[in-house]
């Protein structure tokens, strides 16, 4: 699992520029590759420093670190994915096909539920396809926890994820118009292939991306920047489930791309990671401060031509 996150960090670092170039949904802010890379890097560093043989504990540590430092839609969804992926693995010291299928299924459910308005044709659809591919393969090899069956399951998950990436172009109007696949979906495919490579002692499959629309190195730089309006607001805050639901409702009324996911349980309820796109930061920040005492507050302009970031503890 440490090798997995390390390989994922390396792969996303190599591909971040191209992912940024095709990032046009939900907003054309050209930062999906950078956000995924930096969020995965946080997870990889936390995992590297963890001293445990329990896969669930290790990935929970990495997931919490990713959640606290998640950037953007894609980074936040990866953090949710990783934290959920860890849950079925608690007490296990070895990955098996059945555990992989369970972890992907848990991650799929949690990721879809973290968004107020989940949209097919994004990273969510690619995750769903990978979970389905793993589940079908594992079901066909019940009670067989051999390494060879794990290999079959991992390869099925990657191949189904690849097909889902190809399909994203026809699922979302902006991608169809630009003739590109979804950047977040490609990023998740890279993360999944890193898991396959790390678990099986193999190399990353760069040829996986051959032929993906808009992704070839000679393809034009799709993202033009400057056309996205508003800001992205992110923070971490301790809230009860009821207060969190109320805050989500109010943020839904103000903007879109609302993602809220519990990081850890605390005395007040749960520690939540909050993400939203809004026309103006002030009303959203007022609602957040009314709900509790946020930390790691970040406000980022969505239009890259005038990108700016403000960060603070409250």
C-alpha cells in the first residue's frame, strides 16, 4: 500500500500537466492534475511515515492526511475514496480479491454520497466501473484468495475503469463538444493502475492512455482558462451530523460542486471536509462560521487568468 501511493504520486506528477490541459468540467480551471497530485502526495507521505502492518489503519492514516489537505473537486473525491477504501481492510495485513472488491464498493458508495449533486461521466463513473469489474471477477472466484486471483481482479478493475474513461466523453456535453475525456476520470485510472502495479510487482502501463481523446502529447491544449467564474471555498470543521446536513443544505442553495465528507469522529460529532463553488466567498464563509469554527480555510479563484489563493486558520 505504501508502494501504491508512492507510484500514484509519481504517475500523477508525470501526467499533471496533461490532466490540467483537458480539465474543463465542472469548471475549466485547469487544475485537476495539480490538485490530484498534491492530494495524493499528502497521502503518500503520511503512509510512508506510518508504522503498522494493518492495511486499514495505514490507509486510514493516509486518508485523513489527504482529507485535511485535499485540493479541488478531484483531490477531495480522492480523499473520500481513500478513507472509504480503508474501511474493509482493518485487521488485514494482505490484500485479496474479495477485500479489493469490498473496498472499491465501499469507496464507490461513500464517494457518490459525499456530493450533493453527483454527475455521471466523471471520476465517480470510473470508480463505479472499477468496483463493478472487481466485484464480478471476485464473485467468479469465491473463496479463492490467491495472488493469481487478486491479479485477475486488479486487471479487470483497471480495464473496466479504462472503458468508463472512454465513455465519459459521450456522457457530458462539455466533454463531447471539446472531444476530450474527463480529466478526473483519467487521474483515477492512473491511481488504480498504480495499485495494480504495486500489488503485482509490475510497471505502470503508460500505454493505457494511448488514444484517449485530447490526451495525446500532440493534442492541442484544450483548457484556455479565464472563463470560469466565482471561487472555490474549502475548509475543515467540527460539526454534529445534523449541523453538517444543515450547512450542506445552505451551501447547496448558494452554489454547486458541494462535497462534504466526515474525516474523523470527534466530541462534537465529526470532523468534516467542506468544498463548494460559489459566486462570492463572503456568504459561504458567513454560513460556515455560523455553523462552527473552521480551520484550513482556502478561497481560490476559479478563473486561472486571475487565480489567487487566500488561506487561513479561521
